[in-house]
């Protein structure tokens, strides 16, 4: 139903792997963590600067109430405070990118990394797949296009188990017929409650 390649957004060394191959995870579960000491230091530094900016803004505001400071000084203090708040948000965002989480519930594939490996953006760590149901793509000849519609029933049989019949429904029809093959791409959905099916399997499709 859904499949995504899990990669890191930053460069770093893996200090924790929270999953094993084949493990089921929920959305938000931590899959891996990268070393984040430098990012934590950046957050602490930004927090200190923010605290100082807040104290300065409060002091300037108090002086302004007594007429001892100018509007320009007040504006500069407010700008410094807003800049410090943004810097802290940015540092916290960078820190969060050192924790890799599951975007949705699913099953983890084979891990391509180990504890202690150094990873960079673009390096595949694993693949996460939600196979609670499967989407199947197949083609039909153009002469039957007018007979098909979303929601129509069908039967799918895995080529590895031709005797097994799985009920499904059409979920989408492509918007044009392929000119070379004179066929239309159709997508259907079948249940996988027993988790016996895997993405990439081949099926025989029967439309009544």
C-alpha cells in the first residue's frame, strides 16, 4: 500500500538502531539515531543567546517606560530577540534530523547499515513498507476499457500459489490508452491480512 526508502537527512555516525529486519513499527517510532553532540551544543548556545536577548529586551522596555531610551533602541532589542528565537528553532530542527523516525506504520526491511557506520544524505538505511494491503498494476486491452470502473471486483492469484484466490477491487484507471500496446493501465487493491504477500510479487488477474 505504501513503501518508502529510509535515508538520513544529515551526515553522521549511527549510535543507535531501534529496529531489526522484519520488525513491525508504528508511525513515529525511532528507527535509528545519529551522533548529535555538535547539534546539542548548538541548541544550548542558541538558548543562551535567546536568554540574553530576552533580558536585554526587558531592560530596554523598562528604560523606555521611563523615557530613558529611544524607539530605535527598542526596535533593535526586539529584532535581536526575534532573531535569537529563530536561531534556537533552527538549532532544534537540526538536532531533530539526527533522529530517524518511521513516517507511517509498517514493516522494516533488511538493514543496509550497522551500529557505528557513518551515513550521509542519500544513503539507503532500510525500506519501510505498509503491506496491510497490496496495490497491483496490470493492463487490459482497449476493447474492454468501457466495461471497467473503479470499485469493480476482481480475483488475483499469486503466480507462486495459483490455487489461491484473493478478492480485490479496482481502485484506479489510467487517463489514457498506451498507443504502442493499445492497453490501459489499471490499479487494484487486494487484502493481505495474513501478511503472506510481499511487494514485487506477480499475480494472475481475472476480471469477470
